[in-house]
C-alpha cells in the first residue's frame, strides 16, 4: 500500500514538470485529494484487520462457568418421612329426626357454625302435641283407678311409696297406671323429637331438604362437624415405623391451600395392613381454612446430627455415579459420593466407600448450582452473593 502511494506521488510530480504554470494550482489540488483518499483507505483496512484479530482472540479465550458455592461442614440433617393423608373430623354426626312430619322451619344453612343445644330445624308438631295431651288425660284416668284399687285392697293412696314392690306392680299394671306413664313418656319424647338440636358445637353441612318437605324418620337430614380439631389419617410402611412414636411432631400441607400446619401423632394402629402399611392418626388444630375430607401432604421430621448436608442441586450424575464438584484454584473437580439420607430439599452424604479417590472434608468449597454441564477440570467463576 505504501509503494502505491509513492508511485502516485512521483507520477504527479512528473506531470507538473510537463504542465505549464497556469495549470499548476489545479494539478496540486488533485494531487492533495488523491493522497488524502489513499491514506484514509489504508487506515480503514488496517482497522478492519485489527478488529478481526480481536474477535479471533476472544473466540480462543476459555469460557468460565458462573456457579454458586457453599462451604461444606458437618450439620444436623432433618430426616423426613412423607405421606399423603386426609382430614377427618374428631366429632361428626349425621343428624336425623326420630319422627316423620312436614318440615316447618330450617334455622341454619350449610357452613353455619352452631353451638351445642342450638335448635337447627323443626317439624310440624300439632299431631305430637295432641298425643301428649291424650296421654296426660289417660294417665289421670289411670291414676284414679290405681288409687281406687289401693283403697279397695285396704291401702291408703298416700302410702304408695311404702307398698311392697310386688304389691305395687300388680296394682299399677291392673289399673293401667304403668301403661299410661309409658304412653305419656313416649308421647313427650316424640314431641321433643320434632325439634332437631345440635349435640355438640360445630359446622353445618349437607342440608338437602326444603321447607314444607315431608321428612321421614331416620333419614339423614344434616351433617354436623366439629372442625376445631381434625384427625389426619395417613399410612406409613413397616420399615418407617421405627422412626415414629406418639406425640411426634408433624407438618401438614393441604394440596388446596398454600399453608403449613403443625400437629402431633395421636394414635398408631397396632396392625399391619395387607399391603404392608400401618395406619397413623395425627391431630391438627383448624384455623378456619381446613375442611373435612381435605387431601394433605404429611411430613414427619427427625434430626440426625453430624452429617455432610448439601442441597439436592449439588449432586449430579457422571457415568451413572453420584458426584459433587469441588472448587480448587478456580477449577471444578468432581469427587464420587454416596447419598445416605434425603428429604424434600437436601441430601446427607459420604465419600463413596468404593472409590479410593473420593474425598470430602469440612471446609471444602462445593458447587451447588449451574453444574449440570460441568466437566472435570472446568474453569469456573463464583457468583457474588446477593
């Protein structure tokens, strides 16, 4: 490129010697323009070459993987038994009327909370009040006959309590007094049965009947659920039973609610089912969001001390073997390990006993993220902590 410039300049000077003075100024201007354009072109070419060299250098720079790390230490591992369960109310009753009649009034609706003894619904009671009245009249007649019989047999009607039981029963039956008492008691019970009351405090569910509908005795009318405390029914396998005992703490996580509830083991059924499982019942208090029949996840935790504990993301497979990546001098080196325990988030582990090169010790720097594509001896850089 420099030789070309010299030739152009020399040609221009030769031309000047052959041209008269009157053209000197024009030729000089052309010469200057050509020199400037040639110099600019050279600079542009050199700049492009430098850029290409820079790109080539960048392409050959080794790529570093950014990772998160932790310092390995002995810690408490929270062993976790996990099972699926179902909420069952401690107190639950299918309430029914003991007599048949038209439904006169419903005082509650599904979801209402009621107190023990509260009236929930009533039937038309006219017929049953009439029966009570009739039974009371029959009892009065029988009482007169009973007293008259005592007098005729030489006893005073005021000494009824002093009669021998055999003598009393004979005269009470013969006069119809006992039968009248029995009929009145039944009539009063039927009258009371036209009112349905809550046997305990709880929440109303499963009302399907309408006002003025004919209600049959013994037909399920309302479900009452005491939802203050729920039982959680779940199963564990035989080998897990050794890690469970009464009053152990459990964590309950409903599938439908993003909440955690603390409870405790209440009962362990002393029988193994045909499928090799054992029924466990825990109890958990309700904050108002839990419902009868909810499906839940149950976690039972046990603390196991003096373990190497790492997040599950730290363990990867290489050649179908579990490995951890340790950091040394800015590079990642894998070491073979064996996981001994696991929960939903972590592993407890040891160096692989069959690998002589396997090594773990407190203070090792362990890679816990972005390790899926790492190779042995990979360049890494540690991400700054937030």
